């Protein structure tokens, strides 16, 4: 984890407390303390020096052991360390050997989506992998309820403005064999905003039946069954940013 000061809600989110919005609510409710003092939303913290507690429990930065895992997320699991409604999260799937590290998700999938998720205790690497400036491309297989109209490829790549956000795909790959009938196609994203694929395709009149992420950067997931993880080494780590 970087020693540069971070906004408090970002620090909490990176340490798996919950989304930034949830972290902000904890601060507003007076449940977060920095160096013994009740925190405010304007606080910045130094991960190496400051002591941060949430509901009386100290938040500890990752241990010296680096942990980088590829997880094949099944449908129905949340990419969150904690859910107030006690739904299943991807961290329920992490083997006990890795649970001693403070893990968080580097690039989320929504509850109904499946496939490759990176789980790590390396805060700096997580930020590199997820920050739009790095341009890391994520690749998905998508299944919709009816044949995809090839003319909609241009809509997706030009971008669709929804709720003040421009959502766009970097690439859409439709099988040459089934241009007029394909319900299954490949879609590439760079930013991966919240439920981006579903929102774009719904706006074009499709129902999304399945989203499966199979690749991040140059790392393609192979041989990992649903709900299982694989530790990654330095070679795979480099590929993820490729």
C-alpha cells in the first residue's frame, strides 16, 4: 500500500470495508476514528503511520506476504468484503490459507455476472489495474435474448450517454458466420463502469442473459472452475497490466 496520504473513504474502500458511499456513511455516523479522534470526511490518512479504527476495530494494512489470486466468480456472489444484508460474497470462496491477508477486489463484477476477478492485498497494484489512465482492457463473452443487430456495434463503440455518463465499448466482436443471428458475442471495455454492459444493451432494447469476463489485460483465465481460485506469480501479474 502506498504511503502517500489517501482520502479516508478511499482508504476504507481499499481495505475492504465497503464501497466509498458506504464508507462515507460510516464516517458521517461517527463510527470511524483516526489516531483516536472521531474522523470527518475531509480527513486524509497515511497508511503507514496513522491508526484507523471502524466500530472500534483497527484497520490493518496488508501483511508483508504478497497475495494475488485469480478467481472464477460464479453468478450470485457480490464483489464486496461485507454486505449488510448478509448475502454471499466472493470472499466466502477464498481458501483459508489466504484469509490472513487483508484482501480486496481489483475490478468488480456485478452479482449476476461471472468470470475472472482479481483478488489481492496489494493496494498499489489494485489502483494500477483499475485506474482508467492505465488503459487495461477487460474482455467479456455476452449472451443476449435475441440476435444482435450488427448496426448496434457502432452505437456501442461511439458510446451511449446514460444518467450523465458516456458508456462505450472499445471493441465488439461478432462471429463472421452469424452476423445476422448471433446472440453470443465478445465485448471489450476499458473503464468498466457500474453495470456498464447491461446498461448499454438494455438501452438498445436487449435483455442480457449472461456476462462472463474471461480476460484482463494480457491474462486470459484458463482451467479455473467456477468458485475456485489460482495464485498468480510475477509473470501473470505483468500480463494483467499488458
